[in-house]
């Protein structure tokens, strides 16, 4: 049998029709009456609509989705502006704190007031001896120090018997915690731990982003570096007698 004849006898498929129309964009210009006669499901019950109506409906849905995305982006940008304003206000408070020993309280009060965090606490180690009697310099176990040093990002999750939770004013009310390691600089060793707590078990959870908390920790750690004991510099080696 002639191969060409065999091909001609094969029934047309949907792919054949789609390929035909895709390669002949002027088809509906030459047969415009077909657009009005084709009936499609409206997508809302059993009512049938024409192809142009269906296209218009799909376009309206796309426009509505784009409007919702635009509204969401605007809302996020407004939220970011609010957060940036609070961060600036909190940073200004730290810069205006004249006495170094007042910084831990200023950090905690700022977090509670500006960011509506129910509870917060700070403990530091390696502080200057003149601050040894302050509440922020009370004894911290080696386990806490090792845990803080191991944090590559803030811990967020349930309050599962952490020693640091006992530093809070009301430990029993802490259902979720954020534990943030404090450093005087990004390269410096950990010198403290900032504890944030909420009675809401989902306020600080393991799936949340931590970038904002990291920025809080960086600013707090830099401000608290004023409380650290000065690093003893080695005496210079005596110059050799060249006489």
C-alpha cells in the first residue's frame, strides 16, 4: 500500500488539529464565524459560553490574581517599613544609652516595647570586673555557653527545659523561645545569650525565618561589647642590645 495513502487514512487526532491551528495563525481570521459558534464550559456549572467569552473570563481571573499579588506586595512593603522604623527607634535607644551597665535593660525594654515581645532576658560572660555584681553578669553554666557557641542561627522552638528560660521574669509563661547568640562582632567568640519568649507556642517556631532575629543579635552584641573585659595585650619583646 502507498505510504502516503496509508497516512491519509489514519484518523485525525487532537494533536493534529492543534498542530494545524498553531501553524496557521490566520485560520480564525479567515473563519471568524467559528469563534462565535464554538461553545465551551464556563467553568461555573453547566452553562456554555462562546470562546471569546471564555477567553475574557480567563483574562479577568488572571487580572484578579495579579491584583491580589500586587496588594500582597504592597502589604509586605508596608510591614517592612514599620519593622524598619521600629528597628531604627530601638537602635537609637541603644546609641543614646550613656552608661554601659544600662545597656542590657535598654535592649530588653526596647524589644518588649518596640516589637511587642512579651519577655526577654540577657546574660553575658567575660564582662569587665566592674560589672560583676550586675544581674546580666550572673553565673552561666558551661552547658549554656557551649550551646550558645554552637548556634549558627537563632534557635526558635518550644521551651523544652532550657536553663536560659529561667532567666525570664515569668519562666512558666514561656511556651516558645528564641535563643540568640551574642558577639561583639561577626568574627568574635560568643559572649552572651539573648532570650526572647512568648506565651504563644507558635510565636517562635522551628520553621520561621531567622534573618530579622540575626540582625537583632548583631546590633545587641555590638552594643554590649562595651561591657566586655578589655583584652590584655602582650608586652612587646625588649629590643636587642645593638650596642
